[in-house]
């Protein structure tokens, strides 16, 4: 029997290529909790736990993710059968409440280790890939119309992205819509414009703002209002032609069932970290499909490790109606993978090979370790 010998965590701080402006914060650095699971036969599995903007997005922080794994998850699993991933998931969910990103990071490393030992991909463990290339959106989040237009033009010219999601919600509704409209006019028929509010609008603002966004050609609005206002979200979904996507409202299968029961959204943003792991994210997707809700491969702006794991799962979906936004590695100045994930022809490509299909660049990992003091720690700036 191959047992789990040790679970190691490392906190990395990865500077971004530019300030990433969201409604609640501006990110200048992404902090990543890297997980390595060492098995008794010498095999190793890797995973990642990442959130957005420290604690400005959700209840977990990079430091808290590391602490939860080191102090609570690792002691539960060390010494157990390394091939019993489902048993590990059940045990951790029973004894470690909440902390979905921390649980996902360890689960990912367990799937990666198992798949490597079997010589198959993680997608193979979930039934096999149905696609190897997936449409990839890029988030325009500088907050400046001219800069965002130039960035969109560059992405189209390079054939890297033609789906653009704009982060809005910090300004007055009319000002945000004017910003979006300027970019939509510049992109025209060459691309598609979507927006993400990150829960920043009131219900009243959403009623007015969604109609205005619809009129300027926006195709999708992500989580315009608070995650708990499902009745109001359904009312917005029912009364607007623009597609409404649930994101923060989905914290696992139970939430997915609540949203699907009344079809309170048109689209599900599937995130493996927010769902609590690959297994639960698969269940969120299945609930969405059963309710005829579109699927979208979401991101927590992870590095290449979690991005690769997400691609492994998303590649197995029967349909991925709205594509993906797994651009996290492109937002970082440096890639921590020995071979970066491939982007091109307006798609992100599934890594080949066993496990999640990627290996770490150990020199980069060493350089960006927080405990080595090599980088400036600045995950977010309040604005």
C-alpha cells in the first residue's frame, strides 16, 4: 500500500504584470499556497490553494489556507492510503469545516499523485477529456478605458483572446457603463464583452445597470448582487436578456442545488477551489447541466498548478458553453512551471502527461518563497 508520508506547504508571492482592479481591491501581487504530498513509494503530487486579494474576496486568506493544511488537514491524512482519494475527501470534509480552498489544494495533490502512479492524466481519472483546447477569456481590469482598449487590441492581434471580461462596480453605474461601452465600440464584432460586478451593485442599481449593459452589447454579467440574494438574482435573470452568471453564490454542490432549484442564474462559474475540490466542482457542474444552466470555467487567479488541475477537470465536461477564464498564469510576471501552459488561437490548451500534466520550476519556487524574503509582500491595495 502506498501511504501519505508528508504534506508540505509553501507560501509564494508572485508579482502581477499590472495592477488588477476589482470592485473591492486592487491586486499587485498574487499569493499562492503550494502543496506537495510525498508518498511512501517516492511519488509526489502537487496542488495549489489561491484566493483573490488576501481576504477581500472571501473568508480564506493565503496565510489561513497554509495554517489550515499544516495544523488540521495534514495530521488527518498522513499515514493513510494514498490511493484512497475519495476516503480522504470524506474524512477531511467531516472534520475540517469550511476552508474549501485549503481542502481543494490537498485534494488536487492527491489526485495528481494517484494519476502519476497510474501513468494517466487526472482527466482520465474523471472519465477522460472530451476536448484539449478551451476558449479563454481575458479580464480587462486596469480601470482605464484607453489602456483597456489597447490591451484588447493587442490580445486580438496576437490571437490570444477575443472574449473580454471587464471588472466594474467601483464607479457610479452610468460611469461604469460608459467605460464598458467605449471598449465594446472599439472591439466591435471582433470580440465579445462581458462584465463582472463581484456583488458590488444593489438590486436597484442592477435593475437599471443590466438594461444599460444589455443595450451596449454586453452578453453576460457575473454576480451583479450579493451572493445570498437568490430571489432577487432570479428576478434579474428572468427580466433581462443579458445572461446572468452565479459565482460567489456557488460555494459547493449545496449552493448549486439552491440556485438551480429556481434557475436563479443562466450560467454557473465553476471554480475548483471555491467548490471545495475537483470532486465537488464536478458535482456543481452536473447540477448545472441537469438544470440546463450553462457552464463556465472560472478562476481564482491561480498560478499554473491550479490552472492545470482546473483544465484537467473542465476538459471532461460534456459542454463548456461559455468557455473559460483560466488566464491566471498570464497575469503573473513569472511562471513557476518548468513548461508553461500553452495559450494560442484564442484557446487555452490542456497540458499533456500524467497527473495534472505540469511540473514545477524549482528555482522559481525557491525564489518566490515568502519565507526566503526574496519578494515584496503586497497582495492587495484598498482603493
